[in-house]
C-alpha cells in the first residue's frame, strides 16, 4: 500500500486534468491523494508553535541573550499594543517614498500598483497580494534597469523589462504589495568583522506573518464579494502559508466568521524554504537576532528535519517517492475538502497551489542561492503544480546587490518565472 501511495503522492504535480485554469493539477488525482490524509493526527496541532511576543520592540543596540523572553525575535509580534503600549514596529507608514494603499482598517504599509492608461480593473479576477522576500520592499516587484549593465558579471538587461507590478495591472488585476518595513527592524547591527547581529535587517516569521495576516484580513473585509490570490517570494513564500494558516485557525476557533480558504483562489510561492534553507547551519543558534531565528524556523535544507515553526504548517509526514520530507498539511483545501487534519474544512472551495524554483544542477546540488528543488516544492505533489525554471532563467535586470542573488530572483523576475506566475493566476 505504501508503494502505491508513494507513486500516487509523489508524482509530478502537473498532469493534465480538471484543475482550475492555470493550476496544472488534476483534481481527481489530488482528491485521491488527500483521501489518505490523516484526520486529527496525534501529536500535531494546527495552532501556533511560536509564542506571542511579550514585548513588541527591542532597543536596536543590545545583543539578545539565550532564553531572554524580552527579546521579540522568534515570536509573533502583535498589532495590538503590548504591556508597554508598543505595537509591531513594522506597522508604520512614515518615511515611505510612495503613497500607501488605502485599505479600510489597515494602518500598516502596502503599495497598490496603478493601472496603465486605458485599463480598468477586471473585477472578475482575484485581487492579487504580492509578498516580498527578506531585507526587501515592494520595489522587488517593479521593473529595474541597472545604471551600468556592462559592469555586471552576466548578460544584463539594457532595456528595463516589465515585472509583476506592471504586467498584472495591465491585465486588469488589482495588485497590492505588502511592505514589511524591514527598514524598521530593531535588531542590533553586527560588530565589525562578525556576523552575530543583523546588519542586513533580516526579518523572521514573527515579524512578517502578523503584518500579512492583517493585510489579507482587511482586504477580504473591504472587498467581500471578491476572491484573492497571493504570490510570495523567498521568505514571503512561507509567510503566505503561515498567514493563511493563522487566518483559517481564527475561523476554526470561531474568532472570525470568514474561512479564508473560501476566498483564496490561487497561491503562488516561489523560491520558498518550505523544507529548509542553505544558511541554517551557519546562522541557527549562532546568531540570536532575527537573522538567525528565521533560519531556525526554516530548518536545514539538506537532511531536513521538521522545525517547531513548520510543524503546524506542514503537518505529519507522508510517504514520498524519494524519501524526502513532505507534509500532509502543505496544500490546504487543494482538494476543496481537507485542511490541517480536518475534512469539510474548505467550504467546497478549491485552492490552486503553484511553486516555482530554479532546477538543481545535474549532480543534485542547488544553483538557487538559498533553496533546492525539494526545499521549494509542496506536498502532496498531486495537489501542487511544482514547476522548475531552467539553469539560465535568472534575473537579468541586475536588481538587488548588482544581481548577486539573480538565480534566487529568477523565479519571479526572469521572463520564464514571470510567465509561470501569470499563468498560475489565469492570466496571459
């Protein structure tokens, strides 16, 4: 039975079938896979594994010490004031270089991209929420031209290419990019010559997830007749999945009357560390700021072991083709029925999942700077369209540190990656 299940559950994830437009998923195969998923599995709880922060802020100077409960890193910060009257410091709109999106009840930063002249919103399409990666901002979704393309160590663009910020509004999608305000990160910098602080202003899920959770909720409330689609890149991939889990738990616990999986049509997660990240061994436990805590939450890319953060997100292990870790809870409501160990959890609504990452090298090592094919895919693979870009499908714009992470960014900024994202959304 396990051999048969392994073949069914560890397939390509993209056969032809009756999935929604652009999903690349055969719904009958997905339903068959999910029919074997465990109900209320012992030892697995869909509630938070990370604690809530006691204090939402840090002084930005002192190095956190092991076990210090006052340090908010590794914990979910809150948008409600803590005992000191402080809210999540990333929920701010001061100092922005753009006019923040106006969303009723949402006090944090997000950027809405304008429709080009002559294009109006197509309200039959989902509202798209873009979720950027670490040390980043909404500019990662915009076209970019390096000031000196000839200086770069690869064939770089000489004409700026449209990115999702331009392409999606041109097709009538209302497009909103969250701004995680990593410029507001309150970790100390690293001392000269050491990597014990957080000079790059890395965030962890305790910083990013509550901000996205609030944005998705407020957009869902502001547009009650509309469906949503989420596109997450890098850290944004696991942020998307965890924010949706937390919103679904609110519904399951009867603290919110909206089942978010009845409103979300499509989830696209690109270059995500669903099963570990390459920087785990270098940072986890050695750097006690968010620069280290985020790698602890993601886990080790090779020889992956499920982390505390991932346990309620990925769920119990399932049989896979190659002995890699895959969890039963990674694609909630992909079959319109099963989520987090429960049946009839989706209101009959099917959610489409697509992953995109650069393929590994022929010898099995990764070319993406942070994740591998296995780290980035979702399970059961019969329920996710796990797609690969080629080894030359990198970001040729020179964006982000002169294109230093061009392979990683290729999943959402190369022509091949852009085409996959737009196809997954049902666009052209």
